[in-house]
C-alpha cells in the first residue's frame, strides 16, 4: 500500500496544499520554521500532513496577502480575526491594515520610467521611496518585488538589456550611498560579504549588507568573483564571524552547492556561512552546514538567531 493511500482523513499533503492555496512549498516550510504556523502532522514516512482547519486558514492568509497585507502580521491572527479582517477589507474597499509594500501603481511608475530610459526620474523615484520607507523597508517592500518585476518585464520584451542594467546601476549606487552614511558599526557579528568566482551579480549582496548594517552588524564587502582561498585568507586575517554569499538565478545551482561545500572545508568551524539567492531556492536540505536565507526579510531572523546563540 502506498504512503499516500494511508494518509489520515481530512489532511492534505504539502503538494496538495500548494495547489489548493497558491502558497509555495518553500513558503510553507519557512513559515513553519519561523512562525510555528502551519503546524503539520507527520506521516510515518515523514511527509507533512496539513489538517483541514490549517488549510482553511492558509487560504484566508493568501487572500489577504493578495490584498497587500504582510504575512508576518497575518500569521499571528486567528481564523476568526482573519475572517473579520477580510470582511472589513471588502466593505471599505481597502485593507484594514495598511500594507507596508509599495502600491502597485508606484511600482508601475518606476517601471514606466525605466521603460522610457528616464535615468533622472528613476533615480528620483527610487530615492523618494528610500526616504519614505527607510532602508530596511525599502529593501524588503520596494526592491525585492521590483527586482522580480524588472526581470519579468525584460522576459516579456518590455525593456531591453540596457534598461535592466540602468535599473541595477541606479539601485546599486543608491544602496551604497545609504550604507555609507550609516554610523560605523561595532556590534557583532563581523560579516564578510562576497560573491563566488563566476558570480558577477552584486545587487543581492548589497541588499543583504543593507539589512545587516541597519541592525548594527559590522559588515565588510569584498565585492564579486572572489576566489575561495582569498575569502578564507580575509576571514582569518580579519577575524570574521560570518561569511555571506549571494547566488543569482544566473548561477548554476549545482555549482553553488559545490562552492558552499568547498568553502565550508576551507573555513574555521566557528565561522558561519550564510547564503541566499534564487540559485539556492528549495535547497535547504542540501545545505545542512549553511544558514540559508530565503526571502530578504529572513536576513533579520538569521541575524537574531546568531546573536541568540552567542549569549
């Protein structure tokens, strides 16, 4: 008899929940780890099994997320409160909790400026968003969704390669300026940021640095395409606690896993490795000696977990 045929009644597998709610498997696992919800049962085979009441709550959460609410706030609410929030949103025509993500029309303005190659307008719109939101919220609520939308616009042929590069350069310059004006941090951990050999994309790394530096972590960036032995030498010479690396979608996943294994073998055991980026999505089980960062806002949770462990 197959494992699926012996599933307890009124439960759903993670694949079924993904199809039913529209929430990805990786998202469900991250929420389980970070927020303790959902809290699936376990089949004897180890498969996650989601009771019907949890699936119902996940549907409500997804519906409210589509209206602009942040998942971190929603997951703390009961199903009754979620239903009330949904009703209030429907009656008012707007979410009851003001969403922290930028409005869709603001993102469209930025994309329109980019499509017109309006570098001055683009710089101004991004700068205003940074001033309005602050550095962390700007990274989470503006840059993270915009990076995806810019990539999708390029794939649809709505912008060219030169415009995608314009966006990247503007954002990188803005982030570097914002990081440089932060007070020089002396708090732990000391974090060395770099990308692996063959990885030319630095935007993800800058976003991580912005998040960490905003929390007082002592960050130093070596930039892109650093040989692994040079990273090791820098760690030893600078007495770093953490090495943070970013792997973009253009970087081969198998190669990224190999790089992380090789780097782990080179570094002292006490030095943490934090890694993220689209090349590593869904690879948590293969990164047992690396702290995997999924969505950019997980950087803060990883940082806090490290600090808690040092107490």
